[in-house]
C-alpha cells in the first residue's frame, strides 16, 4: 500500500501570527478557509467543530503545514510541550542559513531554547519556541555539495 505524508496539523492560538512566522521563514501560504459542519465534526471527532485554517507549503513542495485556530469548541490552553515528552512535539525545517532564519524568528519574538549546536560537523541545529509554543527545529547542513 503506497503512503505519503499529506501534512502536519498544528492548533495555534493566533492564526495570523502563526502564518506570518512561517511565511517569513520561507513557507508559502497556499490558502485559508473557515470550516464547520457535520463533515468536519465527523472527520475531527468534535461536535460543533468550527475553525479557521491555513495551509502552508515548503518551497520544494515536499512539506505542508495545516495551521488551525479553533472557534468552537473553545480552544484549550496547555503547557508547551518539552522536547522529552511523549507525543508529537516539534516540526523541523532544513534551512540554507540558520543565522538568517534565527534573525527572522527573533523578529517574531522566537529564540533558541538554549543555543545553536553543531552535530558531527554535518549540521548546525537548534530548537526554538515558535508561535503558540510550537517547538520548531531549524537545521543547516554544513558542507553541502
């Protein structure tokens, strides 16, 4: 059975702020919509599901993020996940220049959790808190080509 990753969905507190962050990093906004009705209640498993959604794509076309901000039921605030918690906790992006990407993130008030590390002279990488507490990993491959 063939399978491919369609997208990663992330609930956010402020859809416009999350779109601004990810588009400034280089993703492209493919579209926005507001969804509700029986079909979304069934698909998502929540009665009265009503959300604003946005689909973003990486420049190479290989990765997509679906961001959604719940209108109803009411969003539930949680503590931001930590890197060692079980469950989904981060989204990772390859970037050509990690320093430039960190400057973009800083303009949105997002900074590395600790710093930028070098892994075996292969990658420079870092985790940072993005909008709504999302952990975003940025990785720059060293010596490409």
